[in-house]
């Protein structure tokens, strides 16, 4: 007599019938006795089977290198066995404590590691692939239990396992995330630990699907389930949730002695930046970007984090908020983004331009930030009053800073700079006389701060190039910026510098001279940018003539030009006045250079370029047409260079306009292509930082 018994059945009636059938059997076999023991144990203890499974798994994980064999598949596929195996990884238990980075690895954590390696080896067997293809969705659901507060598991283990599953079974992973409607809950739990490595990287991997090549069949096969996941994140307004963590991590994250609020905020900002960078390149992720422009809540949350200081709050969170505003303004400026496709077999990567999905939201982002710029300016005017209270001065080798500039102030100013560069009317609307005077005061107050000098030059350069008369009138006529440049400029001549130092009688005078020496690079760059812009106006009819008329009637500007010309020519001497033989090899660093080029060829090319052209480019004056011309139709290089030099002299003038006997200086071309196309803004890209 044989009993028809299902070993995986949970029915009590089946248990009773099977026990009775075995007991009434006239022929007894060993397996019948084992079944009788199992069924009797289940009747007495319903959790017996789960206890037995955990006992067997525990024995397996005590081995140094456990493996999944074909015989083990049937066992692992039994109901509840995979859940029991995952419990060794998630380590959920009441009153459990997550291990600290300095803790010694416990026996439970070692078993967790072995379980992870068991499921995600470098070279999986066919038996393992067969198991994972059936249980990938279940494993995905269970691995997120590691982000519950009662877990003592390692986030590195969850990263390893999910990365392995995404490489081979991405569709099943997204199915496991969303099939039970708990995707929002799972991601919320992850955000609670965003500052713990590598949780940020894990979220980027899930949202951007980084382990799967975009040209592979897996990427196409999982597109439907991934879209469901992204759509659920969009309905939840996932970007806003990250912004809230950036601005207020202490309200949304788990804090301990190893990860503080600043670290959570920094990690959340990194997450937001990487997600925007990656999904702005693909069409399927565009839905996540829409909330950034559709309403101002995300921008307002980040701006509140900058301008609304909280009690006992460090500057790290405010810096993270400012960094994100700057990033979004920069990222949205370009219509296309240059990407490189990597090919197998060692073939060189190919460059291609990909549409930037964030560019479509540029106008909305600019408008949202513009609505809050007055708050940023208020922060600038009141920064010293609250930020440096009860703080001591910073002493350096040759100077002292009573009130440090701080990276937070620099980032807040960069927000203003990016807005001025992105919209021509911003400078006229927000840069008042008091704001300009404050920035001009900081030029000398922070004479050794090259970061602020570079940001300040970008604002001046944008106001010059945008040719908005109202903004230029405030800067030059009301804030008297030109007079400031002339009064505080000390030439590079050694004799003049020494005379100025000797003439300083008091300590205050000596300090002023030292500050003028430190910031003369910025002063000279601003003065030359003014000169080049004035010369360019003659070649662009219809533009504002205010700047040219103002400086023609300025009482000291014309007399200042010879001093500026001499100082500029001295600075343009290659090698700081030391003559370099261009016929000899110049070795810089290693032989191949940082990007695999020849440093000797690069140095020769730099020396062969006209120094005035090189200097004008360093100030941000470019010729767009140079990059679009068909060079094959222009003849040889010498003819091209002569034509360019002739166009410089005819169009943009030289120092000889101000100095009778000086050698004629050829300045660089100015972007005439953009001036001829008024609908193309020249401020989408940031000009290079000027030398100090």
C-alpha cells in the first residue's frame, strides 16, 4: 500500500491522512518511517519544517566555500527555503544592532557573506542560473528587508546581490520591486540610510540600470517592467523626496556616531546629481525630470536649504543645496551632451552627441531660481553678521583673514553667476548698486581668494558681453568699477612694486599695497575685457554704445591705457619672461602626457600661437566660426593665420589705439557668429577661469 502524500502541502487533512495511510500499511520501508516522523513533527509543531530548513542552511553556510549543486536545487525551490536563506543575509531580529565599520565581523555576518557569494559568484553554474531564473523576484523582495530598522545586515551584501541580479535578470528585479505595490516603501527605507555606503550607489544602479548595456537585448527585454518602476517613482515625486533629504536629512535619515546629517545630505545630493546626469541622456527616464520644471517645489526646497539657516546646523547641508542648484543650471544649459560609446575588442571609443532631456526644462528651472535670487542676495549682504559670529580669524603665512570667505558663500555667488550668464535681463534686475559695491569691496578684502576672483570676473564678463545698458550703467557709473580698477592697479614691474611697498608708511598702507599686489591679476583681466569689448562694438552695428561713450569721456581711463598695455605685454611673455627655445623638446611630466598626447608638441603649439590671441581666449573671447569653417578650402596654414591677424586689426583694434609708439598688438576674434544671431545666447557655456 502506498500513500499519495505531497511533502510540500500545508493541509492538516493531508497530514492526518498521510499518517494514517502509513500506519495502516502492511509493508514498512525506511522512507515511510522518515515521512511518518516528518508528518508527526509537523502535527506537533507547525514551524518544524522552517526550523529544519534553517538548520540545514546553517550547516551549509558553516562551510568556507558552499556551492549550489544540482541536487540542492530541489531543496532550495521548496516553499520557504529561499526565504530562510535570505534571512541569513538580512539578519532581521528584534533589538538587532547594525554593525559599525570598526566592529569585528561576527559569525552571523560571515554566514551572510557566504550566502551572498553563494548566490552571486563570479562564475555561476547552470544549476545556480536555473535557481535564480525562478527566484530572482523573490530574492529582490527579501533583500530590501536589510533596510528595515531591525536589520543587522550589511549594505555591501545587498549591493553585491542586487548588482548580480540586475546583470542577468533585470526584468525579474523590477517585477519583485513593484509586484506587491511596496516599491515606494522600499525606496523610502533606502533613503533613510542614504549616507551609509554604498546605498547611494545602489539607488543609482536601480534607477539608471547601470549594469546593463544599452545596446543589449536584456535592456530591451526589461523596458516594460522598468517603466512601471520609474512611473511609480514619478507618481511619488521621487526627485522631491531626494531634495527634502538634501535640505533636511535630520528629519528623514537614520543618524548615528558614524554617519551624521551632513554626510546624509552630501550623499543625497550626489544621488540627485548622478540620477539627473544619467536619465537626462535616455528617453525612458525623462518622466522623472519633469517635476523639476513643472513646479517650483524642488527648487524651493533646495533654495530654502541655502538661505534659511537652522539652529545648530552645519554648513554641509547648505553647501549641498547650493551645489545642486548650480549643477541643474549648468546641466540644463546644453541642448546636446557629448558621450563616448565604448566598443569591444579594444576598439577606440566613438564620440556622439545625445539630446539632453533636461534642456527642455531650462527655462522653467531658470524662472524658478530667479524667483528666489533676492533671498540669495539677502544672504550675501548679511553673511558676515551671522556666519562668523564668535569665530576667530584665520592666520596664514603672510596675511590674515578676519572673516573667512567659506565655500558656502562661493557656491551661493556661483548661483548668481550662473543666473546672470543664463539670462540677459537678470543682471539688470537683481544686481543693485549695493550688491556691486559689496562684491567690489570683497575683491580687496579677499585679495588672495582666487575662487571668488574667478566668479567675480565671470559676472563682469557677462555684463560686458550681454550689452544691457542698465546693468552696465549701474556697474560703471554708479558703482564706479572703472575707477576702482585704475586706483588699485599695480603693474607687474618690479621697480614700481618696490616703490609702492616703500611708500607705505603705516601698517594699514602696507596691508593695502599687499592686497593690491595679490589681486592685480583680476584687475588687469577685467580692464582688458573692458578694452576688448569696447573695440568689438565698432564691428557690431546696432549694439549699445553706452560702454564706448562712457569710457571715451572717463577722466582717467585714457591715461590708464599705456600702463595697462605695458603690464599686459609683460605678462604675455611665454615662460614669465624666460626665453624658451621652441626647437628643443619640452618634456612635461611623463613622456605621453596626461591624456596620451605628446607634451612637446603641445608646448610648441602653444608657443607658436599668437600670445595676444591666447590671452584673449583666456578672458573668454572666442570666435565660433573658427570651429565651423571647412579648413580644406582655406589654403595653407600661413594664409589662414595672416587672414585672421588682418581681421583682428581691422575689426577689434590694438593697443596702438591708445599708445602711439607701442608695437601693434593683435587681439583675438570675438564671437561674431553669436552677435549675428541674436536668438543664440552666448552664455550657455561658462567661459574659462581667468588666470590670477
